[in-house]
C-alpha cells in the first residue's frame, strides 16, 4: 500500500495530489456558490451546466491533440486560479463581470477535473494505477468536503475565499 510514496513515485504523487485538491476544492466551491450569483437561480444553474462545462470539454478535446496533457492541465489550473483571484476583487455591483469570470473558472475547473483523472491514470504503472486514482480522488474529496465552508471565510475578509481557491490553483 505504500508503493505510491516510495522514492520512485513520491514526487509524482505529491504533485498530482496538489492538482487534485486544488481543482476539486475550486470546482466544488464554485458549484456550491451558484446560488449566490445574481439573477434567477434556475437560469444560473442552466448557464453553469451548459456554458460552464460543455465549452471546456470541447476545448479540451481539441487542445489535447495539439498541446499535450501537462500543458493543458497547466493552463486550466492557471485559468481557474486567475478567475478566482479576479472574482476576489470584483465589486458585487458588476454582476455581468462576475458571471463571466465565474463561468470561465467553472469551465476551466471542469476541464481540469477531466485532466487530473486522465493524467493520474497515465502516470502510474499498471499495478499502481487503480490505487493511485482511488487514493488521490479520495484525498481530494476529503478536502472537497470543506467547499461548503469556504464562503463563510468572507466574514473575516471579503476576498479571502477566492484568494484561498486561486493561489493553490496557480501553484499547482
């Protein structure tokens, strides 16, 4: 059970764990805060599912052919992190700007989720593949349980929740 943290796979495991946790926490927090967007909750949900997921998946299918997996994960994490950082400082009155960056971040987060599954399955040898995907997914979901509570950090400082989501994505 400790083969993933032996010297040969330790760096891969740490890097992928950071990617899994950051994309999971960022995506889940954005999904859970759909209700806080201005406008009708049902329209926001429809926008989130159509414009927040489908374009990212379509773009990923196209860009995987030309740029490879690591670069795609790099720019998806950068887009997700940048959108979270931008959302941290956009005033609440700019509802259109908030919606646009929210949808771009959600789009990048969904594509990032697809990529971490794919890359994890490809990085480990066959005897560790299912263990790696299962363990990294489990650890990211444990951190994902914090997603409902991230928004409450705004009571201390308004930009804090989005800053806590944005910086790990940029580091990953």
